[in-house]
């Protein structure tokens, strides 16, 4: 089977011969660069893609002013892993992009990255903890000795070690019985978070917490009575997990109806977004989550020089919506694309672009990004770059209209300021 890269090399060689050595392959010219972008614009993960249009429109306007000629081919994964793989194949084969960018949960990042690796297409991925991204793509996830690095797929985000440190740091600020209920769905994130080797269980046990895990449930469940009953029987005063937005809304409303009132609820994924918390009314007060990016983060865009606060304000002005965490990481993806393409001698050569990615050292809107970090396990150092993580709580605004996300825990990233202390759910 001829790979994409071999085909391009053959085509380029044929073109050179036909022109008696005077022509250069079209893909080698830097006049126009085509980027592919995959994210969940519709479906249950659509909140992750809310800022995409704003970010891409801003990127195209900025690069045009800078004298660059970029095209962005956008594909909606529809929150479906199979669809994510299909549209990635389209980007490679039909659209003939030079670089694929992908964001938002292992259900999107993994099929896109896997397809790119098979097609020898350079890919930069984000917004999925690095363990489910890297381990989830291995042929045998249960055998660390068999894990292999990737040649074309690269990822930047935080890891499970960071979110466990942040969540337990928040819980340590509240007086509890240290009994925890776990909500772990049957998906890439849920299986990783609940994993007895690399997930929450071994760390919580070491720190003196007792975890009640009722087992995996399917996304878009409409009945969480089994989980709620298990948590009530265990007298769990803390609830944690990684749940899609509609599922947490269902769980929290049913918990209230069934008289389950934990002191702490620290939930990944669902509670990232203001619309999820707003949909709960007053019941959203003091819910907590991980925080990857806010207007108060002390970073600037390498493209525009704008601060996190300025870009968040621009989003609100353009959309009428409150800022949302994926803004920073979607923006950073395009920062990286420009930096990589400026340093790549052959934008049409996947190996050259992948090499440029691996050599990246860039200060972005979400912090410094560089692959090859010695603080990561050796098997992940080539393909994973870490970004900072803190913890926050949602607090009702004084006028009662909407919520603010207040940073309350920064043990893993002290350069990001806190705005208050952890408070129990009333």
C-alpha cells in the first residue's frame, strides 16, 4: 500500500522530471497553507466547540494582516468518534491539508490522531488529559511495555496527576469524612479516571480517601438512581467524576430530588461551561471543577500580543456570551500552527512539519508549550507537552444573574492567582 507521504513524494518527483528540473512541487510552496480543524460543533459535546467560530475568524483576520495566506477547513465530529475518524480522512485525502488540528475529549482527539498517524499526516491535539490520549491509542493499553511513541501525532494538555492534585487540594480545604462517590462513564475519560492503576483510585487510597465506584454507565443516561443510592449508602460527602454536560444536569437534579446532598461536587468536563451551571439555577452554587484557562491567567497570545483578559472580552463582545475555557486552547492550536509552519522548510512534507512540531518552544495564550519535557514519563516525553491546571468554584453573581468561576486552588500552578477559598455546598 502506498502511503500518503510516498504518493506525494512520487508526484513531486514526477513533476520535477516533467519540467526538466525547473519546477517545484505545488505543496512545497509557502504561498498558501491549508489547516484542517476537527472539533465537536454539535451533539452532547458541543459546548467544547462554542468558541471555534470566534477563534477561527480572529485567526484568519490576524494572519491576513500579517501577510500570511491560511485556509482553515473545519469539520464537525458531531460528538461521534467514528465521524471524527471519517472527517479526518476527508481532510487528508480530499482536502489535502498540510496540518490537522483537533480539540476536545478523547472521543474526538483519539480517532483524529490515530487516523493522522496512519496517514502520516502531522497533527496537533489538545483538550484531553494526556493519559487517555496517549494510552488510549496504544494497541495494548494494559501493557506499558508495548507502548510506542507516535511519529506524527502531538498533544498538549494536563494529565490525571494534575487534576487529582487539584481536586484533592480543593477537598482538603473543607471538613469532610473523606468518603468519595465516583461518576465514571464508559468512555475514554471515564475509563481513565476510574482506572485502578493510573486513575483516581490508587491516589485517593494513598491520601486516606474511600472511593465508592458503582461502575461504568453509558453517556446520555436518564436514570442515576443506582449511583445516588450507592453514594447515600456509603455516606459520601464528596462526589467526583468526568461527565458530559447533559448527564451531570440529570444526575444533580435527581440527587436533589432523592435527598443526596454532598458537601463537595468536583466534576470534570460538564462543569467547565457556564451554560451547564446556569441551567441548574441556584443549585449550581459552589460546584467545583478543573480550570485550564481563564481571563486571569497570566499569558499572552504569540500571534496578537493580547492578554487572556482581552481575548475573553473580545469573545463576549462578539457573541454576547460569557467566556468559556476552550477559547484559550483553540487559540493556542492556531498559534502553534503558525509557529510550526514558519519553521518548516516544506509545508507539504509531513515529516518536515512533524519535526518542526517536535522542536516547538512557544509561549502561548495557555502558557509555554514544548515537547520533550523530562518531568513526564519517558514513554510520553516525545508526544506530550504539559499545560498548567488549577481548580475553581462557581459562585452566583451578586445580582443573581449568572455565575463567576473563582479560582480556589493553585497548588500545581502558583503563578496563576486564586480569587478565594473553597466553600462547602449549602
